[in-house]
């Protein structure tokens, strides 16, 4: 039997009215912010929200402020009907799908900027990206009044940016990190994977394999600089045209590391044709 359709609201007023009715009944609310083109990774966040809270609200908003290139914004997949069907199957209670004017009305002039954890990595290659993330997430948190919000660790820098502004601005919401969901060959699930050709898809797992190999080399005592150079070379030799970064950083403050520490994490970003893939793993013996 097919799942009942998920309820959809498109305005702040309707979102708050719905959440308010749940609150009146003593129910708690978990939020899953997305830009649509949903995959199993997003749906795992819905399940995580349902494990902790009484109601799960997903958002679908392709945020123009997160894109540094207009062509990327234009090409980003819009699949609301398919996304709504997947959310219904996952038992989400509500989809909030506002238009751009609802989030950024005429005359909008406020920007949330987070320093420190936004520097370097994707922040270095995508100017203004994390300002866009911080601004839209601040709005979604305040609009929904959710108790908790769920973010995948694949976008680890984004996770740290969100945690930082929530702490700094005393926003009353709990941020829940969730493990990266992967294909059987290790490729991290991403909406951008849909843009890979069949040939590029065979090369794509090299980014994860290079991270795993680098983690093992570091744990074996090899020098960080040499391991980073080797990791970059392995990705290039697999057919990636450009490696934006292959780095070891502190998992808490995202500062670069020149030696291995207990809380170290490896990060990589590289291009297969027009598709930019990112990934990261903890450096651990487990």
C-alpha cells in the first residue's frame, strides 16, 4: 500500500501554524534542512529525527546564496514531486518548501557570517558559500522553532559552521551530526552524483579510497606532508582533473595539522569533469 502524501507548506505563517498545533499537544519537532534532490543519505536524517522527536519536518529550498557560480544554481536539480514521495515513504510529517521571496523578501539585507571554521577547505574555494549556509539555516531554525536539526557528516565543514553560529547566537536548537551514508564501493551519497557519467562513476570512489589509504599511512607513522602529497596524486591518477584540497585538520576547530592528533580528520575535494565531489573521514584505528 503506498504511503500517504506528505503535507506541504510554503509560507512561514503556515509552517508556524502547523508546528504550533503540535506544540500545543506537547509534541517535539526535528528538522532536516535540504536543497532537495533527495537520496538515501537525506532519508537517513529523517529516520534519525523520528528516533529522537515526535515530528519530522524536512525543508526544501535551493538557496541561491550558497552558490558562487550562477551556472551551478541553474543546473541544480529541482525534483520536488519525487522528493515529496520519498519523504512520505520515510514517514516525514511535513515538507516546508518556500519560494525565494519567502526566505529573502524584497529589501532583505541581513547576512550571517561565521569566521574560523569557515576558513579554507570549501570556504576557500567557494567565497560566500558558508555565509549563505549560516544565513538560511538561521532563518529555517527561527521559522520552524524546531527542537533539533540533523546534518550529515559528509558536509563536515558545514556541520561545524552550523554548530558554531548556533552556539554563538544562543539559538535554542540541538544540532545532531549523522554519519555519512555511502554506496557499497565507498562513494559518499550526494545529490551531485546524479551528474556523473557511467565512466566518471567508476572513477569516483577513488576519493574515498585515497582518504582511507592516507589514514592508514598516518596511523603507521608517516609524515603528514608526504601523505597529503601521495593522497593528492592518487586522486589525480584516478582521472580527477583537479584536486581542490587534500588536508589533515583538527575535527573540532578545523585548523590545519602538521602532525597526527587524537581528534584528526582528513578532508578532500576534487573534480570529475564538471562535478565537484567532497568527502572526509576520521583518522582512527577503528
